[in-house]
C-alpha cells in the first residue's frame, strides 16, 4: 500500500473508532481505582521485589500472599520476610500445609495467635493434577474452620468442584456458619453452580484469581470480552467476589508478564458496572481481611 493510502486508511479507522466509542455501545474503560490482589504466591525469597515494582507501575495497592499447600516448605519464611520488607503492600496469609492432620487445628490456633494473620491458606482441598482429594467436611477440617472463625480469619481453599466435591463444600459451609470460606479460582466451576452456592451459603466468598488468559477456565482471553455468564453473576452479587492474580511460578514474575496480567485484570474489571468493579477490586477484600 502506498504511504498516502495507508495514512487515509488509518485516519478512517481512527475516526470510526471515535464514532463507535461516542455513539454506539461504549467501549469500557479500564478500571482505574484501587486494586487488591487477594490471592498470590511467592516462588522464592526474592520474587517479591519484581512483584512490588509491578504493583507500583499498575497501582496495585496490596497483595495477599498465601502458601501453596505444603508444596514449598519455605512459604512462611518467604511470606514473613516479604511482609516485613513491604509492610504497606504485603498482607501475610497463614499457610496450612496439612489440613486434615489430627494436630492441624490446634497448631493453627497457636500460629494465628502468634501471627495475627487475617487469612488462612491456600488450602488444597481438591486439586486433580496433584492427586489431592480431601473433604472439607472431614471432622479435622471442620475443626480448622472453627479455629479460623474464632480468629475471624477466612480460609482460602482450592477445590476443583465436581458434584461430590460441591456436596462436601456445602456440608462444611453448613457445619460452621461462623467461618468464611473463600473458594479460589471460582472453584474451576461454572457461573450457574457458583450462583447456587452463593445463594445458599452466606459464608461463602469466591475469588476470581487465576482465571486469566493463561489458564482455564478463564474469565476472558488476553484481549477478548469478559465471559457473559460470569459478568452477569458478578454484577448481580458484587459483594461476594474478590479479584486476584495468583502468580506462583518464577516465570510469571518477569516484568513483561506481570504487566500483561495486571493490564488484563484492570481491563476485565473495567467491563463491570463501576460500583461492582470497586467492590471486587478492593472493597470486599479490605473488609474481609480487615485491611482498613
Ligand atoms: Zn493459588
């Protein structure tokens, strides 16, 4: 294409975009307000530096750092050090590597008394790829929920829901109504199933972490629209969802990748009604984890 023709095409395209944005269905702007990453992890002792640098670039106010369910023996040391180095940015979760062991509840009671953590997890209840399949209604886990409720600390669980896992989750939610369970990654489930759970259990909150363009199920591809089913559900129950990025592997801490993940997060939040976006982006997490 000759240069002048190309220029005319660009002008035409730009004009079309402006007209589209002004007249037709508005192109949503990225969410620009405060943002709390309610669910991430560290892969080593130094990754937090790259993460905090990215937080500053994208105005991510706080990050909740969680353990990875016993897969990393240094979770507590790394998270504690990160919180000490960046006290304004990092919220330290209380890892819980072995949730159905007999002494787990009394151990957690002592740890929460000492750490004062406002969130427990991530607890791997059902993760098919790691062959983990526990019941949250197991009496040992019910004790965990009672201890967490006593300390007013919600418990973040990873539970890939199928029919029987869903039943067990409902039994746990019913057994300890004073405990709040945060179901990570939307339970890797569907908006319909999650809607029913939220309707029946006021003590359930859902985190949308790890539902980004590199994973399935995803809320949206890197550039595509927010899934209609999730969008409708979040807009209808905006007080029940938290956003999170769920970085964990060292490769995700490359600055360019963090930029893509945080840009995507703001873009997807921008598709929600502004009031819902504010809640999901930071208000719900601030209230739930006592961050204000
Ligand atoms: Zn996680």
